C-alpha cells in the first residue's frame, strides 16, 4: 500500500489527517492505511524541515511508494515536498484538500502513478461553487 504523507503549514497537516481519520473512523480497513502528517512551523528552516521530512519518509515507507501531499507550491512545505520527489518511489502534489486526501486513501492500494492521477482528479472534482 502506498504511504500518504501530508506536509503543510502548521496546523493544516495534522488537521487534515485528523479529519480524514474521522471520516473513515468506521471503515474496517482504516487501520491498515498508512497516513501521517508533518506540520511545518512558521519560519522553519528549509534544510532542517527537509531533513525531518526525509527521516519521516524513511520511517513510514512500506516499499510501495510514498505520496506527499502539500498545501502551497513555492512555500516551505511545497519546496520540501518537491525536493523529496524520486521518480517511481516518491511523488508529490501541491494544493491538498480534503477531497484529494480522501480519494488518495480510497485508492491507496493502487500503484504510485495511478494514485497520483486519482488524487489530482479527486482534488479537482471536489471543488465546487455552492448555492447556485
């Protein structure tokens, strides 16, 4: 199963992970899903954050690949995520939202490349204007 790691501005990563676990709290397969978050504190040094992220990925990778979801491209969490990418081993997507995360969890048994496609589609398809 692909490991999913959320790296985002504090406290977004922890909040997204907690919300996803809430949504899937009655799912018997939830315990087998590998989902972790890494909150990035304000003014966190990029090099220290990158080192901590690499250590986290090393700890949680189950050998099926790691999908890193981050909030904003160009900010520290996004810069760290981009530097973690290893084709075939670690993929990263910026713009994480709940629909993207939930879709990623639903298709966690997919290959890493297939999961990236499903995650992006989930994020895009989850954005709607309401009340019209």
